[in-house]
C-alpha cells in the first residue's frame, strides 16, 4: 500500500471520527437536556401537588376550627341557660342558645362536605348530645313541678358536661389531620374509652 493511500485512509478516518464525535456530542447533549427538562417538570409537578395539598389543609383547618368553636359555643350557651333556669332566674332568654344552634348547624353542614369520615364519626355523638340537650332544654319551661324541673335541668347539665371528653376526642383527630401534631396524645385512648362509657350510659 502506497503512502498516498495510507494518508487518504488516515484522512478519511480522521474526518469520520470528527463527524462521529460531533454527532455523539450532540446526542449526549440532547439526552442531558431531556433529563434536565424531565427533572424540572417533576419538580414543578411536585410543587403543584404540594401547593394543592396545602390549600386543602388550609381549607380543612378553617372548617375544623369553625366546627370546634361552634360546637363549644352551642354547648356553653345551653349550659349557661340551664344554670340560669336552675337558679330560678326569671330573666332567662334563649336567644343566645338559638343563635349558637344556627351557627353550629351551618358550620356542621359545611363540615359534612369537607371533613374526613373519622372526624365526622367522632363528632356525630357530640352533635347528637347537643341536639338531645337542646330538645330537653326547650321543654323545661312546660314543666310546672319545681322538683321535677330541677331534676330535669340537672340531667341536662350532666349531659352537656359529658360532651367535654367527646369534644377533646374530636379535636385530637382534627389536629392530626391538619398536621398540627404528628400523633394522637396519650390521653386520646382513655378519652375514647370514657366516651364509650358515656354512650353506654346515655
């Protein structure tokens, strides 16, 4: 093989290597760019999911805060009214009770669309006792016998007091769901047992 032929072959191989190198470099660059775009897309998707999740948590937190507050206000209004009746006060007004009842019902209606099954199941006994206490409380004025009237009021007060541990149970679940806490407190189990006992007694 002559020197010219060898030189030609070397030149061809050199040019081919240069072209191949350029093509390989371009392919590698495109792959790197594709991976970068994929990573950016994954990051954006993760950020969007986190943002949506946070909006849901914020909405749920607002709903739970309102439900907790209105359940308590409803109970407190009835308790104050019951004690006024028990004291024999002639200046008793159920307006605050009625107002608290409306607010609680409106808030609970919203919660039924947003709250988890666990929270609704835990809050249901609270609502049932509030409803029962309200019904009995509104019938008290029709009781003419003073001793019977006092006995009924005392039972209503006892019923309203029994709601306290149930409300604590509901708050524990709410706090867990809105990530205020990472686990249920130790008292949660004992309060659950107490709630079961109260339900059995009622």
